[in-house]
C-alpha cells in the first residue's frame, strides 16, 4: 500500500476540503496512510456511538446483561400479594411488551392472581438522564425519545390492521392501554392498490386521553403494522399502564405510583436482557439514540454523584488509558444526537484501531452496518462484497462515516477510514464517493 503524499491526490468532489476531516490507517501495519484536518474539533453526529459502544464493551464486557426485577416485602396468601409490588427501574433499553408479559407469567407461576397494593416504580438508578438540547423541532419523533429507568418498547404503540366478524377493517392496539379511549373510523378502499406503508392511508392523533384513528385502507394493508409515539405519556406512565393492560386481562386492576424500594424485599420476577454485544449491534446498525444514551448513563450509574459527570469521566479515562487522543473530545450524551458533541477524526481513527486489536473485536466489527447489506448502509455501498463496515452519522450540517474496509483478498490490508463533513446540505452521496475512492487509492 502506498500512502497518498499530497492533498491534491485526493478528489473531494463537491465536498469542501476546508470543512472535511479525514483519517485513513492501515490496520495491519498501523501506518497512517492519509490525514486531512484530522485534529480539528468536528461534530460527529451518530459516529459518536462508536465511542460509547467501545467504552461500554471495554468496561462492561460483551456478555453484560441488564437485570430487571420486581420485588416485594409482602406475603402471598390465597393467590393474593398482600401489599405493593416494586419495579426497580434498571434502564434496560430493549425491554419490550413481551418481556413484561413473561415477567407477569412468573408472578402467576408463584400463584399470584391478585395484588392488593400498588405497582411502585423505583426510578432512583440515575441522578439525571442528561440532555439533547436544541432538538425541539423533532420532539414528536421516536429518535429523540430520551432514556428512562422504566423504558419499555421505546414508548411506542404498535397498531395492526385486522378485520372483524363482518369482514370490516379494524385497528388492533398493542398494548390496549387502560384509561385511553380509542376512536376509530376505518373503511376498506374499493380499489385493490399496493400498501407500501399503512401510514399512507391512516391518520392517527393522540392527545394523552383519546387515540383517534381515521382512514380508508386497501385490502393489501390487512395484517400490516405500524407504530406511533406515545409522547403524551411519560415513560413511567407508559410502563405502568402497559403493566395494568396485560395484568387486568386475567387478574385485577392495579394502581401505580413513584416510590423507593424498601429493604428486605424478595424477588418475585426477573428478566435479563440479551447480551451487550447484541444491544450494541442494535444501536449501531440502526443508529438508535435511546440505546446509546442509556449505555452512556450505565457507564456513570454505579458511582456516587452526578450520573452524567461520572459517565463523561469514565469515558475520558478509558480512552486515555488506550492512548487515544482526547484533546478535542466534548461529550453531552454519548449518542451524537447533539449540537455540542465534538471529536477529531484522529480520535475516531485511533479508537477504531484499538477496537480492531481488542478482545471484543468480533463483536465490535459485527455491530457496524455492512455496505449494501443491512442497517443504515442497506441502500449504500451496494455491490461492494460486504467489505465496508461503517457507522453512519447524519445531522443538520453533518454527514459522517467511520469504520472499516475489510478486503476479501488476503493480499490486501484492512483499513480504518474516517470521513466527516460539517457543512450545510446533504452530502451523503459525495461522502460515499470520497470514502470508496480513499480505499481504492491504497489497495493494490
């Protein structure tokens, strides 16, 4: 491999060189092959998730699991829990409705059919959940859903078009939340037309009390599902109402409140998340901000003091111990959903090199989207033989790619490639061309 010797050898195309940062290194020799503005502080957008994922895997290990527990200090008599049930919020970012139902099944397996007390949510695990400032315009979007000790199914409803006994379309709501009135006026379209998305035919509105669903759907929409954000409910309300929805189907209803787990309680139901390596893959493949922010909080939660401060300190310490240049690092929430966060191309490049040599390299590399295959790269880098493993990043005025080019031939060396542009406009296509050209310039 022969490094390019001058800026003129790289074609930036329509990308402004003075707003673009590049770092390319040979993973076999460790040699820096090309760098341009590699030490400038830049907004990384979602390539910041590489930092959070790296530190989490290094500190917690690929097999780490979140443990969610329901506990009580009350006796069980004649099928009745004679007191409160406590849900200690673990912050598990991938806890879903089926997990909740499985935990309720554990209660029933212990003979519990009725709860005389309340569902008490202990939310004390974090001192705060941090910020993602200046995204008010996106407040109704799921991608800005903040982390929460009682995160459940990303706080969304799943809706499915079904048919009733009269063969008329109806919408099934999962979960069927209590205290929410569902008003729906759904008709069947006379024409048999395609249904690429139910959202094209159905309008929904939720005001916190009433869910209104209206539309006319073709037969091709039957059995199709979509989701809506329940942002009019807090995460705690959504979790508690979901518990009530499933519990009261076969048992009694139960109220809820916020409280503190008392001493000397016993576990009545528990759930372990899938391994951290799989959760990091969910985060990176689909650029999930809620997971990333939760991971960041997890780094700071086991110490006294402010959770975010602790997370920032541990992140900085971990990177510095790995001899990664942190001079330009600025952290807000560890997800890249931030107007404040900054890295350098060198930091990301060195981090990727360190991860490639680490004990968790297989899990880290496989967590990244593969060009033309999956995640946020499914429609990009097509026909490249699965050689590109890259984290994407997109914000207003930011387009970023950072990851690996891993050749199919043993005669070629794998590369670290980081390319980030901070300038107005959508530069995805131009960035893809630049990144591919960088690899083409170096391999034989």
